[in-house]
């Protein structure tokens, strides 16, 4: 197992509908917006703001609505 940074979209019942794994390229610009480990993994889960959406949108194939409560960013375990 290893950690990956992800953006997730949740429905009105707070159930994850879809998630996208982010490349390491997003780590430097995200550091100003979320708390991260030295290795570049996001600590905790954060709502996607307009500033975060601008950074991650190129890797998400849906338009992020930062004004909604549906979009979050964080890290999770993934199989090797």
C-alpha cells in the first residue's frame, strides 16, 4: 500500500460518488492551501476552494464547483 492525493466528489448524502488521483506535480502549489507532510501527502480532508480548484482542475474531467459542498481533497491508501 502507498498514499495518493485525491480529489473526491460527494453526493447530498455525503457518499463518495467519484475520485481522481492527483499527480505529484500538484504538491508544490497545494502546500499554500492545505496541510501536507514533508513527503507531499495531504493531511486531513479539505473542502476544495476556488484556489485549490484552479490547481487541480487540469486533472479532473468534470468541472469543479468550488461553491458547493461536494468537492474535497485529501490522501488515501492505494494498493501497490
